[in-house]
C-alpha cells in the first residue's frame, strides 16, 4: 500500500508540474501575441500618419531657408528673447517639422525678400506677402493661407475719417509692400506718398507729425496703435487681400510641396491654431 501511495503521489506531482509548465507556456504565448498585436497596431498607426513630399534640395540640405522681414507683427517679429516668432514663422516651422528638416530664418529689409527668393539666397519668402502681377514676374506663390486688410492709421484728432480724406495728405507706407504699391498707383494720394524702410519708422513719423497717415496691414496696425498712445485706425478699409509664400520662379517642386504641406496643416487644424494664437477674434 505504501508503494502504491508513493506511486500515486509521484504521479500527482508530475501532473501538477506539467500543469504549471502548461500555464507558463500559455503566458509566454499570450505575451508574444500581445506584443505582435501592439507592433501591428504601431505599424498601422505609422502608416496612418500623413506622408508629405519633401523636395530633394530641401531634403539634401537638411534645412529650409526662409527670407523674412521681422518687423511686421503678428506675422513676423522678434520676441523679448530675440527669437523669431509670428504667424509666418510658426507656419514655416510646422512645415519644417513635417519635412523633418531645420528652419533657418534670414531677416532682411522687406523690399529685399522677393529678390532673395528669386536669386536663390533663400528657399521661401514668408513676410506677409500679397500676390501681385509685379511679383509674379520674379517668383511663384503658394496657395493663400490667411486674409489681410489694408487700413489707415491716423492721430486721434485727425480730420482724416475716410479714404477720400487722404487726398492732398502725406501718407506713409513701408517700402515694397502692397500698401506702397496701392498708394503709388492711387491718383488721389500718390503725390503725397512717403516710403519708409519699416512700418515702425512710418508710425514714428506719424507720431512726430511728419506725415498725416500710415497705410498698412490691419494686424500690424492694431499692434502699432496699441503701442503708441494717441493713434487710431479709421473705420473704412483701404483694400482686402490674401497672403501667400513665395518661391523661385522655376522651382515647381517646392511650391507644390509647400501647397501639399499647407493642405495638411489646414486639414489637421494646425493652421487655424497658429493664426488664432496671434489674431484674436474681435
């Protein structure tokens, strides 16, 4: 009986050992299956990410060089730490991130931006640029990414209340901007147009009484009025326009890739997020 009991005990131990072995095997297989499932999910997630076309010259250089004029808030300016910020800069940074390249900002006078792009000194012009026939002779433009309005800044006690009141007045504009182009083509005011290297210089001349008004984009205008007591924007708009990025005339690949990237940023909400960060609803 003792032998039988011992034999039975040994058999029980063997069965128990096998059972535990089976459990361990089952755990390994479940873990492996879970890992495979996670890997598959990760792969599917990677495949679901939006793929974008990166121009070969940008990919090879590992960077995109952007020409701007960083005195045009909220589109491009320097923050208190000297960093380039603004709508145009953040959009270009978002595109650089999509392309997995560095963003290099080249700051210059506004009227040099188009030339820098046309001559290959910069890949893209991002400086609150409006598409005009004159500029299209030198560069291509992307799809537009935001709307803008040209307005008039005057002193609060000014007798200029409408666009018609600009006749015979001295009107300051930033050299090379659409404000410059529009004013210089406007028979009613072109004889009184004075050009400045920056919007800031034009506003300073207005504050000092050297000119009677400044014609400039609405968003920078709001910033300048906020910074300078005693100024206001008249109610009547001078004109409406849309902004786009500039590329070299012959670089079709780049302009197409930029349009593709802008479409991605528009569809995923990034474009609105950037614009709304700097331009608050009134």
